């Protein structure tokens, strides 16, 4: 049942990527909306789940929050190292394609965890499985949208963006199928969600939103960002 439901997530992820590539003439609006989706996913979905699953304090601070900060710093460090390497090869001022691929790969990993969470929920009960399925299928549209946007934003070819999009779409199906073989410890899942949330927040705050508002600081771009956050709020509310 979990694998069958994950096929819905597969289609929804592809739909999100299709929308992202069809609105290239309104790129600033796409980026503004994508930034809002990412902020919403981190603040309203990933971090609360991480805190619930891995909230055990480590020297007075919940483990999920430590990993959240760690994810932010690692994303900052990786981008800085790749940028220095690019400058050393005479490509100063250009975006680093590897950053986009790394970010998209993280989205694929997140989608894989979505599938695992979906399978685990169905192992607990049908009701919980349906609730998690609603959340996964709904926000996988945002995952597809963000995966394609992140890959293409950093100058990667359309072929690579589509390849990462397909990987992100397939990941929930693979994740759901693996739950037939093992069960992922709750604290490990929570720690991953916290770390990934920190990395995603860095990309949204340091890259996506500044790019969206750089050449088009219009009110419509801000409204798209708010709309992205609101969409994730709606998805989380329906799932609850």
C-alpha cells in the first residue's frame, strides 16, 4: 500500500518540476515562491518533526537544533569551498554548478526519507499512513519545484535539472519499498531532518531569496514568497 501511495508522490514531484520550468519568463516570481516553500518546509514541517523525534538535550540544547545549526554551517562551508575552487580556475563571479547539484541531491535524500516515513507510518496503522501520505504527496510538489529550481539556478544544463528531478520523483517510491526490509530509528530520522532543514534554510536565505529580489524587488515577488510559506502551512494543517 505504501509503495502504491508513493507513486502519487512520484507524479506530484514531476508536476512541481514541470511548473518550475514552464514559467521561466517570470523567473523572479518562481524564485520568490520557491524561497517561500523552502522557508515553510523548514519552519513548519522539518524542524517540528525533527524536534519531536530527536529533541533529547545535548549539553542543554536539543540535538535536533544542534544538527539544524550544523546543517546551516555545513551548507555555508561547502558553498564557500566550491566558490574558492571556482575562482582558482578563473571563473570568478559565476555561480557554482556543483552547489546546485549538491542541493538537489539533498532534496533527493529528503524525498527518500519521505518514502521511508510513509512506509513506516503504514506499518503503524492505516490511519497514520493516510495522514502521512497526504503530507508527503502534497509537499512533494514543492520538492519537485525546488529540485528543478535549485539545479538550474546554479547554471546546470536542463538535462541535469531533469535528471535530478526524476531522481527526486523516484526517491519516495524507493524509500517506501525499503521499509519492507528494515525500520529506521526515530532519533536518526529526526537528526537527519534537523540537519537537512539547516542546509535548506541557508540556501533559501542566502541564495534563493536574494536572487529573487535582486533584479525584481517588486511587491509581487514578496507576495509569492508569502504564498509559498502559506501553501506549506496549508499542507501541514491539512495533514494534522
